[in-house]
C-alpha cells in the first residue's frame, strides 16, 4: 500500500486507540521506502480538556467529526501497522504544517 502525506489511518492498538483513534501521516511522500513512518496521533478534543493551544494542537475535521492533532506526541511507527486508511486531509495542509512549524521552529 502506498502511504501518502496527510493520510489518516485508524490506530489499531488496543492500548492507545481509545485515547488516540487515528494517526496522521506527516512525513514526505519521498520517504515511502522507509520501514517506519512519522505520524501525529489524533484524539478527541477532551484529551486536552478544552484548553487548546490552537497553533500547536489544532482541531481538524475527519469526516463529520472533529479531532485534535496532538502534535507534542509526534513519533514514528512501523509502516506495517498503518493498514486501515480512513481518508486524506491534504485540504487542511496549512493548519497541519503550521502546527509542525510551531513545534520545531517556535513560529
């Protein structure tokens, strides 16, 4: 399966899926041959207790629902666990890149 930047995958881990039901792929499409993939978990707004740092932890639309991009938890997962693609949210690219820029550059 080809994994694309801004693809949203279901988190199938019984240990973490309740808190973070989805993973958002944030690595470049040029790195598809790696055995790992850089993702940001997506969670329900309640995980931040209604205190959103809107730039760092923005709200994203996934279908008819809203989830927060929990940018401080960015990490890498084995690409093999990304099996159930839900959607691609490239249309929200500006919000996503702004959160990553804030995390890494403070801007």
